C-alpha cells in the first residue's frame, strides 16, 4: 500500500493507494477567472503564512476537487466557500502539468472556469485570503502572481480582447 497526498491549494490531505505510483502526487483542482464589465479580472491575495504555497501572492479563486465531486461541482463550492457567491461559470481551459511545490512534486489536472462579476470589491465577502482586487493586463507586471498563472492570465486577456471567450449565454 502506498500513501500519497492530495493538495488543496495549500492544504494536504493524505490518501491511500494500492497501485504502484511514481514520485508525483496527483492533484485535481479548479480555478475561476471572473471578469467585470471593465475587462478586469478578480484576483485573491493569498494569506501570508509560511505553511502555504505562494503566500502573499495573487491568484484565482479556486481549490481542490473533493473525493466524489465533479470539477463543475468543485468550482461552485469553492466560490461559495471563498466569496459566498453562486455565479454562472463555464469551463474555459483544461491544463495538465507537473508542478513542484513545498511538499513535493505534483501531477496537476486543473480546470479553469470563466464568468462575469460586476460587484465592487467592497460588496464581496472574502472568507479566504487577505483581500480581493480587480486587475487588467497592464497590472500583471506589478503583481506577485502565484502558481505561475501569469501566462494563463495573459492568454485570457488576449482571448477577451479578440472576443473568443464564452462569457455570454448566447456564445
């Protein structure tokens, strides 16, 4: 029997596996890129704690997919947990990659969802992290971004500018 851990954007949960495994821990995660009518995305500043990956860095809302949960269910749960808002979101991008974090190496299966939000930050209740902020592409160079998400954000802004994102119900 092998022991391995599942990463939930900073929290580790131990699982047991009877099958042979590599030195990579498998992680299923979701992220949500929420955009306002000014074309800026809502990001979360992670807590500044030494036990977290990418402390004090800006990232998307999101987290780990729980046992028995679909990616769609996970993104809705994470948004409710983190900002207490149930927003319509659509799957935009699926990424599979390896990542080296504090606790080891991971094989990541990340599903990124997109949606619209037009609430001022002051009207959004944040339950995880230090604060929220809206940012445009011109702000990315000034931010310390976690999880190497900067390239994904740039890809998102390029697709947004080109009108290639399914943000409306008729697209």
